[in-house]
């Protein structure tokens, strides 16, 4: 069985290591110094229960696990057809990548999409009022939908605290739960086969017939914690424990919940329960904060922009989300300007 992980960063790299350690034939698509490190020394995973200090400080006090050797490339067209393809790149990279993914696919190859926020396929095989509706925030011009047949897609929601602390080295500080579901809600044979692959790798896995509800359940917290962390540079527990930002988090989560409810999504816990779950993660630095610190584009469109677009679609006001969206977009713009070389 051949498995390809497209995007071997934090989430994709961790998955690649666990699958390879289970004896599966895994290849990864990466780039730059990270790719070079994987090719020369393998992909290394470290685990730490401690939340004290910076990732770099914690690295110094850990003994590195044995590196896992993987086939790695920056040219996915060189790998040939795979039995399974996992796409773990950030959502804003997918429009450019989508036209190339067909080279990895045989006649029946599923593509498992593991990304934060609202996915491009949200209204495909939806069966509701907005069946087939395209979201400009996540699929500008419909490029992704034009190249990735919905018949291949399996949704995946990931809960994990893992960071790429240096090229070729991952630090896992908590979690590791995967929720898998078909867009049409069926518990298909291929979904069950995917669950067995994850079980072989000893990964905590749930198969669901309600993948959209699970997407909103995670997004409920991400829509507040991610942009606020990017703007304040605060860790997750700091935002939750400081009363002014905790109040802001609640207001943002209330707007997200209202949009979800207008789309027929009934979240399985209360807002306070979801907020406490996020607080218990500890001093985790969100992916959006990590992107800002590294000068990379953020997932603001799929995590916040998509909700505001959906809010307009169902006539639900989102003033707090609109404000966070504008501020993070400006922050991205200013960060790019500062990183540009002076001519």
C-alpha cells in the first residue's frame, strides 16, 4: 500500500512518521530546507508533556527520537499513483496545488483533506438548500473544485498540538485525534478501511456520519483563538484567562455558533464547555500565531473569512469576526511589506 502525504509540516509530518512507524510505505511532499533535512537525516519526532518555555528551549532538554527515513520530494508528479493521498498543506496553498494532485491518483485513489476551517467541498454532496454553492473565500474562482472530483474526497478534522521547530524536527506537546467522514455522510467501505489504517498506526480515530458538525466544532474555538493570538502574540491559556480577551472570545464564538445554527448545524456541547476544552490545551501557540511569527500567510480566509461569507449568505451579522478578519489581513499585509527587501 502506497501513501503520500502532501505537505509534511507539523500535522502532515507527524502523520507521516506514525504511518511509517506502523510499517506502511509512506512518501512525503515538502520543500526548501525542511525537504533537505528529511532527505539527509530523516524526519524526527520529539514529545514533551511540558508546556514551560519556548519550543526551542524545550528542544534543548529533549533527547531526539530515532529519525524515520521517508521518500521525500518537492515534485509530487515524480511519485506516481498512490493508494491513498493525504493533503495537509495550509488551505491557501491548495488552489495552486490542486491541478497537480491528479498525478498521484489511480482510478480509485481517495484524497483525504486535513485542513483547518471551512473546506472548499463544504456544499458538495451536502443535500441542503445550498447544494453545490462555492465559497469564494476558500476556493477563489472554483479552481480547486475544477481539479478535485468530490467523489475522491474524505474529510478529516485533526486535534493535535505539534510544531515544526527546525527543519526535519517536530515537537509534539499534546493530543492526536483524527475524525474522518465522507461528504455524503455515509460510513463507506473506504472510510472503514481508512480507519483501519489509522488503527494500525495506533492513532486515536473516530469515523463519523456528521463530518460538517465536527468541522464546526473545531472551528468554533479556532475562529476566536487563532486570530486573537495572531494579533496579541498570546498563547491559548493566556487569552482564555485574561478577562477582556475571554469576553471577546465568547462574543466571537457566539457569532460563529449563530452562523452554524443558521446552516442547520447543532453543536454537541455548550459554548462554555467548548471554551473550557480550548483553555485546557494550555500554553499552546496557535497555528495562525506561528504563521505570523514566521512571516507566512495565515489561514484567515478559511478560519474567519469563510464564516463571514457564510454569515452574509444566511443573513447573520458577524461584527466581531469582521473586525478580526480586517485586522489580521492588515497584519499580513504589513508583515509582507516589512519582509520585502529594500530596493
